[in-house]
């Protein structure tokens, strides 16, 4: 059977555009010979809709869009993810559903059985899980239609299963001959490989062909990578969709793949890690800007590596003509930093403005002189500079309607090495989930063929330049050490003693963990950040601000 996969990008709440994209994709797949077409999870309303699901008018618009979509579907069925109603009580009013449309009608529905509540997911807040699942009969075949998480509970793949049920085995037990999965599986570093390995295990163990169509695009913090896949009954790849781009393709589910070697994740031709990260972050910028109704962005250019990387990503995402770089030197800014910012802007072809904040800084110093008299200069005076830069960027944003991108990385955000209402000002924290050492790796990858980011921006010691001869390492451990401790503590969720047993100095570990804890109030006020790691700050890490728990020293 030839299956059509609509790997498309939907916008939350844009029912008309989502429906039109769906119909156009369906017609293309049908023209390519598809006998059955599938589209991603909750595609009609966009994923994740979050508390919009609590609004009756949103749910009604979703149901109306589904009925209208059905009118444009002919004899080749289309299965699409949508919000469904739950007629059974007691229970939540809604279901995460998949509907099969054919000959102008909704001919069949199924519902998601496993509702994730870990990491960024909160589906149990809105949906009622399906109590059972049955195959869909089509052309004498039994199709096992599942929705995303329903396929993520294979006992042979996961050492610790989260659910008692396995919908795939339930379908196989009822004679399902083909497994179809409608997914909105958010991406993080390496997830495309884990996902493929898991799907291959399912197809191979159950001895059935399998197709998963995955959402692509970005909605708020979440980035969806696509990489939709069709596998034969041996788990061999029959077709693999592009990463971070829309694609419509058709593959024969029951054609045996003749591969000279196993097509496991290590042989599946995924691009290098840096290329994946770059593609994800640029897609995140593009969709956030466009879906929020903006046309251009601005970046504060310090001459350092972080702001350089954000500017490169923005130019890639939107085009150089849609990016404004703003340098805001003061008394401690080096001439090299200003020239590096200018060289970067020239290399990218973006507009560059130099707006010194020194006059404003002097005015604020005079304003505060009386009340600050008799005190030793410290971070209070330093942070005035950062906050004046925030004021400058936000003024330009208000005047010209350009969205401000913040430039803080995950290492800085973790330990609070950032200024609230200063360099944290902005609408999107592009690299807030990228550790500093990965910033260096991305910069080197960007410069692999020619110099785009000035070499000095990469090689000079990192500095906020808020006091004479300031260096990041005056306040922080070397980033090589800091990032490893942060990965263990924040991403892997390890305790202090476990981290120390890995060979790190106890005093350093204690200091880093304390900094993470005491900076929680800052991160709660930060701009949303693009999620590219297994555990990002924000919606996937929910730590109380006012709390007294501390690990033992």
C-alpha cells in the first residue's frame, strides 16, 4: 500500500491556513499515487494548543475546520490529528484524536491512549485517554492508527516504561498488519536518532511495516524536526523525510527494502550535530517571528561570540535585510569588540548602528551619586550599563516594530551571569538552551568554509566588559568544567554527591549549584527560549522560586 506523508508546519489557532495547507498537501500526495494519506498529531489546531483548549470557541473552530476539510477529500482517505470531543462521563471533555476523512465525510475516529505529563508535556490537563484501541479496516487490511506517545512504550526498547498499556501490542493482537503513527514529537539534540531507533525496534519486533508522520516547524519554545519515516517489516528505511523542512512524499509500505547494510540510526545519513542545531535554531527564530506577526529583528552586537551567533542565525532565518545589529559601547568597551561587531555585520550584510550609551551612563551615575555615596562600586554600577542597553534596544523595537532577540547562553542563564532588565531584555532567547562550549562548536562550524564570525570573537576570553579587564572566568569556573557540571545537574538531574564522584571539586560543584538555585527568580522572568536539549529552562523544568531545599554539604 502506498502511503502519503504530509510533513507540514502548522500554526496554533490558524485553522484556515492549516486547513488549506492540509488540502494542498493531500492533493499533491494523491497525485503522487498515495492510496492513504496521513498528517501530524493535532495538525488542524496546531501543537501545542495549551490552554486554548479550555475555550469553547477554540474547540468549536477546530470541529468546524475538520468538517470543512472533509468536504475536500475524495476516495483516497486522509487521516489527520485534531481535537475530539469525549461523550463519556465522568472524564475530561476533550480527546487528542485522529480522524479518517473520505468521500466528503468523517468515516472513522480514534483517540490517543497514552497522555504524556513529563518534560514539556501536560496533555493529561486537557484530554481524556482512550480506554481501548482498535484497527481501522481499509481495502481488506487492518491499519493500526496511533498518535505519537502511543508508540513510545515498547518494553524491549525502554528500560523503564511509563505506562502499563502498550497500544501497539493491543493493535497487533487484534490483527493490525500496518502501523501508522501521527506525531508532534518535539526535537532536542540527538532525538531524531533515538526516535528512529525506537521505531525500527517496533517494526522489527512486531514484523509489520510502519510509517510515522512528524510535525515540522516551531511553536513558541518547541521545535519540531520532521524526519518522518517509512519502515518495512524488518525495520529497514524505505523513506526518510527531511529535517526541519516541509516535505510531502509517498512510499510503498509493503515493498521490501534491499539494503547492503543495516539502516540503523548510525547509518541513516543524518547531518552532523552542529548542522542540526543550526537548522533547529534558525527555524525556531523564523517561525516565532513570522507566527507572532513580526517582519524583522534586532540584536545587540557586543563583538562577542554569543551575539555573533545569534546574528548569524537571524540572518539565516529571515534574510540579512531583516536584521539590525546595534552596538552600544561605553567606557569599558574595547576597540576590538566594536570592530569585531562591525566586521560581523559586514560579513553578514546586515545593517549596523553604533549608539554609545556612555552619555546616558554618566547621567545615571550623577543621578545615583548622592544615594550611592560612601559605598564601594560593584555590580550595581556595572548592571546600569547593561540595563541602558536594554532600554536602547526596546526603544528601537517600539519605534520600528522589530523584535529583540536576546543573546544569553545556557551556561550564563543557569548561574545567573546575566542582568535582569538588561541583556535579558527581549522577546526570544535564541541560545538560552545552548551551553557555551556548544556555542564555540557552532561558531567553528559556521566558519568551516570562510570567516563569517570574526576569529577574535571566538578566541578572545569571554567578557561582559562592564568593568576594567573583566573576564567571565573571574566569576565562573572554566566553561569546559562549568558546562559538564550544569549538564549533570540541570539536564541529567543528578545530585551534588553524584557530580562530585565524577571527579569535580566539591567546592566548585557547591558554588555552581548554589548559583543555579539563587538565579531561579531571574529565569522565571526571562524571554521564552528555544528548546534544543533534553531539559531546558522554562516549561520543562519547574522549580519553585521560594524554597529552602538544599543538598547537604
